[in-house]
């Protein structure tokens, strides 16, 4: 892709997200979401592969539907209350429609069906943008208007997402689909705790971005897209494979890795709020997710490829891929748990 075009698209991505962040007016927020969607469409279809074009079409139709529902609901609220402001969502029907539309945008269950299929058709770099950056604007709007939403609906969406994210990833063989279901499960954790302590939602989002970035960049560096190709990564780059296994376990929330921090704090807060059943279901869903992360670790570290590798190992050759971001994200995805008290002080 032409570097000027690429720079324009990336700047538009930043502009759309910033506009959605900064706006308190539904029309401006809708414009930010639309700019965001239109900026990533060319990045998704840049390889002109049939699967990429199919994924782009599915993504565009889904996002356009969600944006139309947001515009319709905000206009309905403005018609009934005379206010376009996000802080005046007084109509319960309009606020429920907006929550459903924003849930569709970020892939919350049961509006998650587009997410694995779209991510499967993209390359790993664009998939990383879709899994991290594209979640920021809709989540910011949900956080800003959280008081207007029905608490029972938020809890139901979050609990359903964690269960679907766990069950959906069990029988997958494609790594991008597994990471898509991982994204659905993590979004569920964020939504469940949103109504009680919003800063925990922010913390979970931040750590999810760190861990997912480390996972995507590792797969990109090792050219792995299926579980079967993970068996050859150990003989090519042992250190990277060991770090990748730990990153996946961190995504699953296994102590003493970073991914345990948000799950621990969220379960603690749910128990304080008198919701032991919800906390138990979330913990059980996390165990289901941990199973398919362990499956990936088994494929990476305890299986040997039936083919003898005759190619030169990657660490002996020059690579054009940036390894500094991968190193930073991996260190943070593995070692932030001991500084939990400091992070909590900074957030509160």
C-alpha cells in the first residue's frame, strides 16, 4: 500500500476514535464511529484475497447496521427528551437499543457471530488493529453512558460473552478464531464490572490490549496461523515459543502472570457487591478459556513436527519485522502482577 494512503488511513483511525472519545453529543460520536469504520475498510481489503474481501464485506455490513441503530436510537431519544447529550439518556428503549448496537460493534455475545469469521479472513496486523484499537471507541461510549443502561442487561451480556468466548474456542484449529473468541470473553469481563467500578473496566482493557498485542506479534513473527503450524515453532525459535506459551497462559488468567490481575480484582469486586453466583460463573468460564490456551501451549512445547526442518532458523537471518514492540508487550504481559497495588493506586 502507498505510504501516503496508509498514513491517511491510520490518521483517520486515530481521528475517529478521538472524536468518539471527546464527544458528549450522539451525532458527533456517531460520526467518530463511522470515520473509524471507513478508515479500516481499505486496510482489511488491501490484499485483494477473496477471504479478505468477504471479511471486509461482513465487517462493513455489521458496523453499518450498528451505526444505523445508534443513529436511530439517539434521534428517538432526542425526539422524546429534546436532548442529544449522552448524559440525558432518559428513554429506556433508546438506551437499550444503543447498548445493543455498541455491543454489536465490539462483538459481545449474542451479537458476536461476525467476529471470528471476520478476524479469520484478515492478516495478523489488521487483525491486531481490529481486536484492540477498534474496541476503544465503542467501549468509551458504553463507559460514558453506563448509568443509563439496565444493570441486569449489562450483567447478562457480560456473562453470556464469557461463556460463549470459552465454549466457542474449544474446538477451533485456527489461531485467529481462537483469539477472536478470547476477545469476546475478555469483553464480557469488562462489561460485567462496568456498572460497579468503571476503572476496573479500563484496567482490564489496558491489560487485554497488552496481552493480545504480544500474542498477535508473536504469531506474526513466527508466521503461524493454525495450531498445526505451532509444532514447528519450537525448533525454529525456542525462546520466542516459550515466551508465547506464557503470554497465552497470561491471556487465560493463570497466576502469577499479568492476566490474573483483572480477573482477580473483578471476582473480588463482584463478591463485595453480593453477586457470588455471577462471580462463580465467571470463574468457571475462565477455566473453560484456560483449557484452549493450554491446548495451544501443548501444541507449541510438547509436540514435535513430523517433518525435519531443513531451513535456516529465523534467528540466524535478518528480519524486517520490528521486535522491540513484541519484547515490550511480552514483558508487560508476563510481569505486571507484582505491581498490582501501584496500578490500583494510580487508577483510583
